[in-house]
C-alpha cells in the first residue's frame, strides 16, 4: 500500500510500488493509488513508467501548467487548468463587423472574461464562449488581458487588437427603375415609392429631387447615417396627353464638399382613351356591329387601332337579318309515332315559334305531341275469384303521362293497383278483383296523350265434387232402365223448349 503523497517526496515500498517526487519531477513505480490530490504546476512533471499505473481513487490529478507523461495509464480523474493558445488577433476596421475566437487547452467547460471591459476596442465585446464581436468605432492599438477559467484554475494572457480607419466612401443606391403601366387619357395617376440607401461609410445629406413629367413626393428624411434609408413617392402628373414619357430622376447626396448621386429612370405611356369593340354578328332580331375603336375622351369612332380612320357611328352598325321561317304543318300522333303541332322554325337562330310573325317563341319540346297509348299485353284476360295474383296490363306509353285508371266507368284508388315504369305496367290487385262480380268488365287507362280500353272477365270459383262410379260388369237391370228413361225424357223436354223458342222468333 502507498502512503500519503506530499509535494516533495513519496517513498517507494519494499515491493517497489510508489511515487518518487524529486525537485519538481515525479515518477510512478508499480500500481499506485492516490491518497490525496496531486497538482503538477508550471515547470513540474509526473511520469508513469511502463508497467506502472496510477489510480486516483476519490482524489484527482490536476495539471496546472506542468507536464503529465503516461496519462493513458491513469484510472480516475485528471483535470487540466486552461492554457491559452491564441497567439494574436486579426486587425479590425472602423464601422466594419469584427469577429474573432479565442482558443485554449484545458478541461471543459472554459469560460472567458476580460479583466477590464473598457480595454477592448469601443464597440467590441467578449462573450463567455470566447467570441469577440461588434463594430469598432475608433482607430488605435488596443491592449487588453483575457482570462480563461475552468473548475480547477484559470490563466490570463495579454492580447492586442489593432483597429484601422477606413477610406471614406460616399455612396447612395436606389430601389430600382420604375415602369408605370400604360394608361389612357383621363387616367388616375398610380403612385410608387422609391427607396434611397446610404451604402457608403460616411453620413450623407440628401437633396430633394424633382421632375418635369412626374410629381415627386417629399423625402421622408434627408440626413442618412451609414446603412439608413429614406423614401419618396413618384407618380405621373395629372392630365398628360397621349404620348411616351421617359425621364431620369436624379437624387444627390453631399458631405463636407463631397457629393454622390443615384438616378432612377421612370417610364410612362399615355394612350388615347379608346376601347376596342369586337365585331358582333347581327341576329334575326338584334343589330350587330363591325370591329371598331371608340375614344371615350374625344367620343369618336375609328376603324383602325392606330385611330387614324374616323367613322360615323351609323357606319359601325350591322342591321338585324330578320327570321328565315319555315312552316311545319300539324301532324297527328299515332300509336306508333309522335306527332307535332303547327309551328314555325327559324334556320338562322334555331328557334321555334307558335305563330307566323314569330312573336311567341316556344321550345322544340313544346312542338311535340306524344304518340298515342297502345296496349302491349293484358287485354281479354280471365281471372278466377280467390286467385292470389292480380291482372297485369302493359301499355306502350311513358308512365309520366299516366293520369288514372277506371273499371266499368269508376275511377280506381291508388290502393287498388300497383304501377311501375317500363312503358306503363299496371297490375290490378287481387283484393280489388275480389270485389267485382263475375262476368265481363271494361278497363280504361287515361293518359295525357289519350286513352285506351280493354276487357277482362271475372269468374266464380268452380266447385268440383266427385261421384261414385259404378264397377264394370253387369249392373242392376233396373238401374239401366231408369237411366234410359231419363235420357228419353230429357230429349222430349229439349224438343219442347226448342219449339217454343222457334215460335217466339216467328
């Protein structure tokens, strides 16, 4: 086991384990565990020999400017106080951005500070991360001391920044040339804004600009420091006549006898207040017009876009053509084809009229008379009382034209039948048919396009009773004679009835 380690010596154990620290030089022999912190100061060193090791345990090794050899053989905490590695700093210029980083070796995190804040060039500052930024405002050589600190120590170093003055630059720039949209006589002037920027390095005093064809607004400010801006408006003067206006507006700035300027080119075109009127073909009832141009300012008509060929208003008009009517005679509908009313058709405007003077317009649908209804199936059917199914009739007519159905002249309620499309398919319900007497009945279907009739028969339900049939062979002879007598009697009775009927017809 090793004992406590002092700053001047540490005995080696009989086993050859320990640290020998002599005149600022320490050597580790064997596997050593620290019993207290050890610091390696400037000019001192600690070496861990090959085959040896150092375990810091709950303590630590602090390198404070000294030299540590064999750190890879240490288990535990090793801390390094900062060591500033920045040798020098770059020059700066007045009113220009400055940016520099300080660097140091040592255990992180390292925090930077300057011993006397105002020793930095005016306008610059040092961040805790070691960054010097800002804009220096005055030339000179600035000497200052910075300190790099961490949790085990700190170190300071004197540095210098030289700030040089810059050559004066007098310059202004504008936001760009302006092209106003073309306008016609009587226009409302459009307003645009021009921005002037001091992009030099000296203050500038601006002079108010002016123009011949354009109204120039007052400058928002005349004194511009470096980087500042001023604005003014520009717009065409009211009442400019037709023509092209192209003008350079000059903006001038001065400082102590020095001057600078910037030019904004402004363009504006004024045209006759003429509107193109597209050709419009006349219709049967409405006038049309040729293609022409009309100037709202002078209230004149022109044949060409250049407005050189004047016209009278009446020369622009194309008269209405009038209807070209064809009479279509009335055609009666049939069960196989639709008909039509009498009407007149104009081939020019593709319109339909109910009168010869074309005063009453109608649609093509208005001219059509639907074809007459026609039975497809269902006439002369028979239905026996007690049947579950009803009677179905199919009529070749659109179901939309259906009005009502009557049986024996009496209109049926919609609960007496079912109706569906597919032409028109109507089924009398068995519940209704059971209410009818046995015999022949007339059914009538009424549509908007006409009516159709048919007959059907209702029959009573038949009663079937079986009679006993006699066995084959010899029957009772008396029964046979009785049958023969009955047949003979029936024949005589029938002859009497027939004779009576013949007498009645005489």
